[in-house]
């Protein structure tokens, strides 16, 4: 525990602090915001983090106006994290306007930082059906040389801007071009466009690969897909059907989302639910509705309703049925690197994915004793990057 007694609030604090490794936060600023939070009142979370985000964003603008590029960029990057963190505990239905605004503000802060970065950064709109998906293409330099490229896909409540801190900056430093994007159910695609999650992630990644194939600065034979959190479930699903993916990394995802949900329920309820017993569904609906009203205990249920675009917690559980890799993982043809973290329930089923793979693969578990036991190793990303990119470098030779 870093500052909070509540597990979820502390995990979100650690998530923000973890971005410090790549310029996305400062420990002192994060702890100062945490001290202003009343753990029983999620509004106080928003007020504390929004206040910090506003102050740091104002600092960034002031430094930018004065021509102090390095200080301005650093402050914009921290403001991005703080704006996102302010909104994260408001995720749910009906949509809170403050969540939508926080998302827009973190995007604005990041784009301001991107304009001041040393390497080229493009704000991109990836064609997707009748609309587009928002994202960024980060180039190692402006030479135009075709390079190995990593595609970053995130999780339930992440954003493509946050992916820069989780994996983008580390990939750039190692010589990879980077494409980070929000897919349906994620970031701005969800909050600004209303696109909800879908299980067939290959339908999302294939347009992304088409977008990269049209670029002369991407080596189309050396494209890796890196999935983070929920993205570590979605990325393997996409890799099973997109042969242009040359390597796959899955960081702490669930093998079967509904099975993971049911495993946390009393066995009799889970069996009755799977048997579609009406009495059990009625009882479970009532229980989940009560739980969804709890500030932090119900957060994941409220988040699930928003991301999946459903009207009730029970409908959210129902919507998880197609989110299983059981019938898909064996089709993955590229080399894969799979990991989980020792204290992370979400990634505990990673060995099931490993067992289902028929292509070359490596599995790594990060340990609590090395400071990497949290979900997605969020407090030890430097260690994670040493191991994951050490493997990827052997596959793609950036």
C-alpha cells in the first residue's frame, strides 16, 4: 500500500506514480493529491486530481509561452496523467460529464507535449468502418527509413495517450516506431465517439495494419502487437486472425473474462447462472445492482456497463460470454511473449493462454519481491521493459 487503505484507490495511485519512469508524473505531486482524497467520497478524488492537473497544465502553458520547451513538455506530460487520473474513478453509466472533459483535457495536454518532443509525432485518424480511430504515430527520427514498429493496444479504462508512458517511450528509445490507438470501448473512441467494446479485435487491428502497410517508414515484415491489461486479451485474439503480426506481447490479460468473473462468485450462483436458471438470474441481478452502487467495490461493474454499452450489471456479465481465447489461441502463428504478475488476479489465467499456444512462446511471471507484483507491473515498468523488449529485440532486430 502506498497511501490508501482502499485497494482500488491505492492501485490507481500507483498507476499514476508508475508513469514517472517516463516523465508522466512526479511522486511528490501524486502524494500531495492523494492527501486531499476522502476515501469514502469519489468526488473528492476527482477534485484533488483535477486541481493538480489544472495547476500543472497552467505551469506547462506558462513555460511554453516563455519558450522554455523542456519544462513545458515535462509539465504537459504530467498534466496528461493527472487529467486522466482525475476522471478514472468517475467511469460508469450514466456518463459523467467530468469524465468526458477529463479525457479531452488529457488529450489536449498530451498533444501539446507531442508538439515539443524531439522526434516526430503525428496525430492520426485510422480508418475504421464509417468512422476513424484516434491515435499517434511516433517515429524514431525523420529519416523515413522503414523500421520495426510496435502497435500498442490498451485496456478497459486506459487511453492511447497513457500507452506512451506504459510502452511507447520505451519502444522509441530502443529504435522502434510506435503506433498507439484507442479502439472501440477505449479512451476517446468510447468517450468522444461512443464506440463500445467488441470481442473480435481482429476487426479492429486489421484496419490498423492496413494503415501501417500504406506507410513507407514502416517495415511491414516487422510489426509487433503489444497488449496491455484487457489489451492482453484482445491482442492475442487479433493475432489469431491477422497474419501480418510478426510478434505478440500480452501483458497481464485474462484468458476468459466471464470465467474470471464467475470464479469470484459463490459456486452455486455461478452454476445456476451458467444453467440460465431464472431464479438465480433474478437474485444475481439484485446482488450486482447493490454492489454497483458501492463507491469502489462497484467501480468495475459500472466501468463494464459503460465500456460494453449495456444497461445493467447483469447485462455486463452476459456480454462477457464471447470474450474467451479458448477457440482462438491455437491459431496464433507468430512468436508470443506472455507475462503476468504474482499478486494480480486479472492475469492469473495467463498460463491457460500459454498452454493453448502452438507457436513458439515464452512465459514470464513478475514477482512481488522484485517490486513487480502489481497488475501490469505498473510500479516496475523499467524492469518489465528490459525483459519484454529483450525478447522482442531478438524477434524483430530494431
